[in-house]
C-alpha cells in the first residue's frame, strides 16, 4: 500500500568528474549511517513545525538554499517538507496512522525520510514516529445479527457472535462490551493473545416461544481512549418451537340445542381447539373417543380437520331427546399431545301445529258516531303444541292505521273494540285482519280477515268551493238569463247529501232579492229575473244558503256579488248649442273675426261610463273646409283664417258627437253661421222648448261635489254681473269700429275656461239637472247673448208648456 522509494544521485557532473564525485559520496556515506528520530501525533494540522533540521543536523541555515537541500520520501505521498529559509521540518499533508500502518500487530509506526544536501553531498536519515490518537470508533461488521435458538436450550449455553473492530491501537482500541438489559441473556468477554477482546452470548434462563418468540438485544463495544468512542449492533434472537403444549378446547363441556327433523348435512357446531405451538406441532386432528356410543356416531359426523359436527342420520325427538359426544384433538408433533372435550346435544321439539282463529259475535256494520269502547267482535285462539310452541300472540295487521284495538278478556279470548272516532267520509269500510303467531322457533302463524262497513250519519254541513262569488252581468240582459251555477258539496250519503238551494231574503230599494234573482233549488243555477240597467243600479250583494235533507239538517251559506257591466246603450246628447230635434241653430258672427277665433263650442253628454262615454267631435259637412276647424276632444269650432270678400255670407256646419262604445253611437247638430259687418245686440223673449229625453241621473260623487262647488261660485258671479247690468238705464250702442266688435264678440263667445259663459252654462246644467230640472239655453239674435231657462222635468217631457220658468238672461 505504501511504496518506499529512494532517488539516485542526480548530480549532473561532467563525464570526467564522475569518478571524483563517486569517491566523495563514499566518503560522506559513513556520515549518513546515524538516524535522527522525531515523534508526532497523527492528524496534526498542516503547517505545523516538527523540528528545526538545520539546528539538529548542525547545518548553516544561510547555506541551505545554496546547497539545494531536499527531503527524499520513501512513500508515494509527500507528508513533510523543509523550509529552506528557516531549516524547519513542517507538515505538508495530514498524516493518518491507520493508513500508514494498517497492521495492528506493529506497536510503533514510523515514517522514514532522507535529507540530501549538495556541495558537498551529505545524506541524513530521519525517522518520524506517528503516535496514535483515538480518532476511530469501534465498528461491527454487521449492524444486525440474527440467531436461532431452540426454546429447549439449557441455561449457560453459549452462542458466538461477531466482534467489533477498532482501527486504533493500544488503549484506544476496544476495551469492553455491554449488552442491553435482558432477562434471558448475558455476555462473556475473552481476550486474545494480541489483546483483542472477544465476546460470547450466554443464555441465563430458559426460553418459552409461546410467551416471547423474538428477543431484540443491543450490543455495545467501547474503547479506552481519552475520549471514549463506541459502536453498537442489534442481536435478533428467534426462539424455535418445540412441541411442549397440548391442544386445548375453549370449553370442557359444550351444550347444543338441535331441532328435530334437521336435514342431513345440517351444521350442528364447529369445535375450536387451539395449540400454542407452531408448525406441525400446532396442526390438529379431531376424532371420537371410545366413550362415544356407536348410535351417536351414526347420527352425527365429525370432520377430522375442521372439527365440524353435522347431522348424518334422522333426528327424532320422540326417539332420543339428547346425545353425548366425547371428542379428542391431537397435534402432529413427533411426540403428539392431545386434549379432550364433551358435547351435550339436546333435541328441541319441532313446532309443527299452526294456531287457529275463531271469530264470534261479529257485527258487519256500525254507525260512524259509535262510541269509543263499542264491541265489534269476540275472537278466540288456540294452538295444540306445548311450551313456547303452544303460546300464541294475537295482533291486528297494520294496527296503527286502524281505529280499533284488541282487549284480552281471558287466556284464549279477545274483544275487538272501537278505539278512535270513526269518520265514514274518510274511510267507508275497513278490512280488519287478525294475525295469530305462536312463539315457536321457527314460529307458525295464521290470519283471518273480516269486513266492517261504516254507516253514515248527517255530521257534515254542505260546503261551497268559495265563500264569496263575484259574477259580472252585462246590462240589458234578457230575463231568465243563467248567471252562474253555485253548487255546494256534502260528503254525506243518501238524504244527508241531498241539497236544497235558496236565496236569503234581503230588501234593496223596497225590492226583494227574490224579485230580482232566482235559484234552482236542486242544482244551484242562478238566474236573472229582470233586465238590469247599469245607469240605475250597478251592483247587488246577497246570500245563498245550501241545506241538506238530513235529520237534523245541516246548512251553510255564501255571499254573491253581482256586478252590472256597462253597455253602450246611450247615444251622446248634445246640450250646447241646444236645438229641438231636427232644427238648425243659427249664429251670427262678424266677418272681422281673426284667425283662431272661437265660433262656438259643441258640448255633448253620454250617460254611459268609462270608454262608452268618451266623446269625440267631427265635421260631417262644412261649407268651406279651409275656413273652420273642429277640436275633436273639446268640440271647439275656430276659424282657420280671416274672412275674405269671396267667402259667402252663410256657412253651414254639420257636427257629429260620437262615443267610444262598440258599436259607437252618435248625435249631430247643424249650425248655420251668418257673417255680418256689424253685430247688433237685440233681445228676444225666452222660448220654452219641450224636451223628450231623460238626462243622466247618476254621476260619480266626487264629480258632483266638484262641479257643484264651481257652479255655485259661478252662479254668484253671474248674479252680481246681472245686478250691475240692470242698474244701467240703456245699453249703449256698440262702437262700429272693428276692434270694438271683436272685443264684444270675444266677450259673448265663451272660451274653454271656467269663467266663460259656456263653462257657466255647463255648471248650471249639472246643478239644475240634479234638482230634477231641465236647463235650456237659447242664443239671442245676432249672437248678442243667451237666454237660460230652468224647466221642471215633468213639464219638459210634455209637448207644450203654459208656465214660464224663471229665466236668466246673460248678455253683454
């Protein structure tokens, strides 16, 4: 492993001087025979100084460099070197003693070197002793050692184990061994001739594999260095089995029950014996002993491997009521061991008789109001078997859903009673099933079913699907029209469910409900007995009762709300400008009217409601389409341009007022317009005109209140104006200039505001009609003003009238 080498003289001399050099080398070789020794510990740090060779060898330090001093190693590694400036021998590489001297038989380890200098040549022998330090811990060749030891091994028996190795020497090598604590094992140390320590494992006490099959030990090797080191190894001891345990059954005596007539092959029981040994020492076989009778062995078979006992022959309780078996379990060891047990087998009587049910005193029907506790039937049960096979239990099938209960009156008799209130409307009949079951194993059972009919009583009142009905009826219906079918339902039967319908009497405006409506008493069909008018009555509210024919009778009622729906059965009525039927309204206007001036305003009323009373205005005929325009919503007629000299003096307008019904109804008015250069104010007497129509009689409350208030204020205003007019002695002649005429006409022709004469007329019309009167407005000649007349309705409906009503004259 180490190579000792020595360099030859490498002094290069001239060929003629080699002989002289050889002689000189021979002279100094005698000086090299002396050896210089040093001692250092291994693993010393690199750069550490070992010694000063110049001082120890007597060399001049200053001449070391000139004489080319060098260190010749006999190993392949250069561990040391010489400092040529100081002459110190120092460490060049760490030295491992175990590497240099691997053989532990050599106590000392030396590193030999030659120091060579020239001029003259000299060689010095140097030996460096490497001292051991404790730098290696003991090591085992195997970390885990396995040992197989029979449990029959005797105490004191020794077992060889692998020792540890320590590369260090002397006191740094292995000093002793330690074993982990063990009840069964210890160690014994021995020393070799070279000082090596050997260890053996020694058995202290007997082993028992059944108690502990494996023993795990720790072996520790420790050296004796200044800083002791150690190494460990595991010892696994496997305890080998010996046949030292006999088989054992979990019981010494087994007791088994077997039903008679058990089929062949039926498993009676499986024996369970155990052996604490292992391998063949634990393999068991089962067999009958000599104490088991041949009769028993004929009836039952025993499996030698599994220990199963099965039925082989016919088992009859009446023949033999019990059996005794003696069974042995034997292992397969070289010296077999065995264990025994006893099996007692008791035959159980077979439950081969079914229980019987007998129903007595049965009621086939019962009223639904039967009291709780009422007896329906008496039931008896019996079973010819004995013991538990003869004990029976009687129950009702699905008993939690039945309103009945069984009451045990004696050992074999039961009473069926009503336990909850009955309701035929929910369940009209019951199928009651009695189930009887004995307590045998396996149990036998039987059942018996009876049907019970529930009789009806009048315990339910008729019920309408709804407690409130709303029926919409179109006005102008035919008398006898079917309005709706208001049928009720009664869940009772027969006469208890036969219903009669009638209207509960109620007076409306001195009229009985039975005069307005009729209901079919058998099916609840509701009919109208008269034609309804939306403008007179818009809704009716009454009650209908349904009564059954039971004793006592039951009844219930519901509310009917009849809503009359409007029909477009009233044509618009033109109230301004008013004219007798077929007459033409004449109106005089000045030709000086400018563009946009209002000529007149057509006002129509419709007694219908909502959409049917929405009125629009249109021209049916107009003399000149370019001269007049008509607002379709408020009926205002205005000029679209100024009159010219080409326009005829007379203009004819035919205006229609159409409602929004389906189909729509309309009314027309014809206005003859005369254009003059100057308007002359003249007065004429009030004309009484008979009316042949009936104005609306029903307005919304808020409209009446609002319009009545406005009418009252306007009436006061007009009365004040009339009083002021009456105080003037004579009316002045209107100025002839154009502006005066326009001003006067603008004050005469009303606009659409409430302070105009048209607004006043409309308000007065509403107020007077609510008093039962008819208001008529007639224009004065030349359009100078209007006469407004209030006429009692009874008088207005006649063709002529002798009395004059109070007349209001409105003019400016």
